[in-house]
C-alpha cells in the first residue's frame, strides 16, 4: 500500500484517467481551433470584395492621414486595437506557415 493507504493500482488508474482527460481536452481544443480557422477563412473569402475596396481606398489616402486615423482609433479603443492586431498577426502567421 502507498502512503495514503491506497495501493499502486488505484494510483495508476488515476494517472490513466488524468491522461485520458488531458487527451480529450487536447483533441477538443484542436477541433475548436480548426473550426475557428475555417470560420475565419470563410469570413475572409466572403468579404474579399469589401476588403479589396477598402484596401484600394486606403492606398489613395496620404500616409500621414492614415497614421493619424490609426493613432486616433488606438487611443479611443485600445482593447479592440489589441484584438485586431492579435487576430491579424495570427492569420498572417497561419497563412504564411501553411505555404
């Protein structure tokens, strides 16, 4: 018997149970991650025309005006700005890695 009065068999079962739980959580996490990526990809494909139009509009503006607009947005909405930067960085990393 072990220190707590439990035998090694129940300790091994507990360890196996924890390992099984971790594996299930990992698999669920992978599935959710894949679903999220597919959703983001679908959203980008769905809105490609709008994104292209906005990109064209941005290229027509002077750099100074764009910088001022970005600065104002970040000051007004810092958390949303962080979320956008994180999302864009994540998507760029994903798409560049998948080549």
